[in-house]
């Protein structure tokens, strides 16, 4: 218990440090005292205040929300399928969001879409939410008929494959300008999320996280197998539906506003289990929220290349961090608690 408390404190301190650094560092270095003065409502230069409140603070908050959402959805999926390589996009939610954006952007040359709406951030958000919601409904309807989680996993992959196939067709016939807009979206970006977006994204993500915090007993029972969970009086079907809905909300909202960000959802739960040496969801669930938020903040810091004018797609950084973890999971799979 004492060791877990120390680990929690370290995670929280890392989160605070990474959040502060994400606000302070960038192509323009802002001394910490100016950031503190601005956050406390003190007299701050107008340009500095604008950079902090209109760009860096929303971006840092988005990293916290998105990182927590992706890591938690990954944990839920790994528990539901009892598969160490399951992630938040295993049910095709990310592919559905990508399909929605692709239909909007790549088919603009064939359907009448107002250019002002097409170029607005809300257009892509609405399209991504619609695509993710479509796949979510299909998965939920399928789960009513398919009671085997492995089969449901395959069904989700098939939905994702079909969505990807449609996107490929649209890419092959779209004009270069539309294709560029879509490719930029697929790289993932935290900086595109403004306060107006946060007012929509935050309640969805925070609400789903709060609901998930009440599920540790159900999740622990599922880890022991569905038959054992039923023996304990757990409604497996109801619990599975809750997990699917929460995953769709967490992964769908994150993808809609930031674009697809890979590997965070798969890697973080394993990092947390390795640090805390347990698979007990009473421990790993809140820890995954903290670790996911901190890790995506670190990824955002690295992607900015502080002190330069260059920015690396955050998807590339998350892949460089997450891919080695997944390779380790594959090699050491026999030691995982599943």
C-alpha cells in the first residue's frame, strides 16, 4: 500500500511538471514567473497572455484529457477481451471517425459542401463524431447477438477494415488539396483544440472517466473469466455494454477533436501494471488516467522541439514511445496477468 502511494505521488508530480513545461516551453520560451502571473490573474504582457490562454493552456488541457481517455479506453478493452494487445481502436471506433472525416473532406469535389464549413474545425469534428457513432451503434447491435468477446473483437476489426477500405477508395479519387487536409488530420494534433472545443470534449471525457472509476470490482471479476464473473452474480452482458459505450465515448471524443493518436491506449496500461506490479483495477484504473495524461504531455513536449520553429506530428512521437512497449509485451507475454 505504501509503495502504491509513493508511485501515485510520483505520477502526480510528473503530471504537474509535464503540464507546466508544456505551457512554458515552445517556439517562444515564456519564463515560469510570467506563466504563474498570468494564471493568477496578474498584469501580464498582452502577447504573453494570448499565447498562454489561447494556445498553450488549451493544448495542455487537451493533452491531459486525451491521454487519460485513450489510456483508460485501452485498459477497458484489454480487460474486456483479456488480450494484452487490445487498444481503444480495436472496435473500429477510430476507423469510423476517420471514415466520417474522409467522407466530408475527400468527397468535397463530388458533393456540394460549403467551403467555409469544410475549412472550419467544427466540420471535421462533427464528421468524426458521426463516423464514430455509426460504428458504435453497429458494434452495440452486434453485441446483442454475439456474446463471445473474441468474436466481437473480430467483428470490430472487420468494421475497421471496411471503413479503411472506403477511405482508401476516397483517397484514390480525391483531389490533392482535399487529400492534404485529410492527411494532416490523420497525423493527430492537440493545438487545433480551442476553448470552444474543450467545452464540448471535457464533459464527455470527464463524465466517462468518473463512471469508469465505479467499475473496478466488475473489471476485476471479468479478469477471472466470464463464467467466474457470472458465478459472482455479475451481469456480464450489462458490464460489457457499459465498457463498450465508455470506450466509444472516450476514444471517439479524443479522435474527433485531435485526430487519431496511436499506441497510447495500448502502451500505458502495461506501463502502469509494470510500475505497480498488479492488475487490480482499484489501483491500475486511476493510475492509468494519471499516466496517460502525463505521457501525452511528454509526447507533446517532444513533438514541439522547444526552442525551434519545427513541429513533429504527435502520432510519430507516440509511436516511438508506444511501439517498444508493445514489442516488450509480445516478447514477455507469458508474464502478464491475464
